[in-house]
């Protein structure tokens, strides 16, 4: 079985305007690592996190090595650059990444196509 627990990251993402903004607002190069960790969590959670849930908030705080206030500031900065859905964050404290959702949907579509292709060959 093929391992699909990965996501692609452009090698120059640390230099994009958005990442430089996040780094400037949220602690330098450590913000890059925190964003990668948050992306991993988002993929594990199917593209959405409910940070209104106290337990989930604590888990993400621990994973990103931030206190509650700093985590909220980090998510706010990510929403300011469009990497997190600002409306969902502000209205319900849900962290939603359209990019992650798009990739997960793409994978699901490709998997279904592959399964259909295998069915055709088996017939």
C-alpha cells in the first residue's frame, strides 16, 4: 500500500511575502516550523481544527510550543495572509485551510479514479 501521509512544500516557501509576514509577526524562522507543524495537524484532522474546543486548543498549543495567547496570535496572522479562513476563525475559532481541503479532495478524487481504473482492468 502506498503511503499518502505527506504533503508538498515549495522549497522557497520560507521566502514568500506571506511567510515573511508570518515570520515577522510570530517569532522569526520558528514561525516557519510552526506553520509546517500546523499544516501537518490540519492534514491529520481533514483540513479543520476546532480551537474553541479547549482540549484541541491545548493539543495545538503543545505541538506548536506556544501558550494560548501566542497560538491565537499565530492563527490570526495566518488568517491575515489568507492561509487560514479568517471568517471561520473570527466567527467560531475554527482553523480551516482551503489549501489543505483542496489537496485532500484532489487525493480523494485521484483515489476514486484509480479504483475505477483497476475495476476496468479486472473486468
